[in-house]
C-alpha cells in the first residue's frame, strides 16, 4: 500500500515546516493527476494513523485531483480531457497528444500560530 509511504513523506515534510514556522499545522492540500493511483480515503486514513501523537494529529488532509490534459496537434491549444467528448474544445479535432499526468505535490499547509 503506497499510500502509507506517501503519508509518511507528507508527515515528515509538514512536521519539518511546522518546526520552522513554530506553528501547529491544521490543514494541508496536496494535488495529483487523475491517473495517479492514489486512493484518497486510504491516504487520509494512513495519514491520520501515523500522525497520532505528533504535531500533525487531527490535521485535515485535502486531496485535489488535477484533470488529465492534452494538446491539440491541429490548433496547438492545451485542454482538460472531457471523457464524454474526447476532442479539442477549440477546433473540435480528435488529433491530440496526451500530456504528462500532474505529479503528486504538497501545495499548501495552513498553520495555527501557537
């Protein structure tokens, strides 16, 4: 279960920043691509479990999934893939290239000053 490894990494990064800020973290936002095989429920459960008795205990973890993107080979516009209609919303071409999926990223940490 790689969510536990990700949770451990997040705990270390958030704890380190909390120490630098001399503040208690209350929430953190992470983002990842749609094709990233992360189960949000399992990640939050793992984070809550390993955060017990640390500065991150009772912290809220927010996971935002970024849409899969593509670039039209005809008009060169970049767009979010709509699985209902997989074509360029600008020129309606079906000639496109998928762009790399968004990486897992710790985007924001909210703190409560002590």
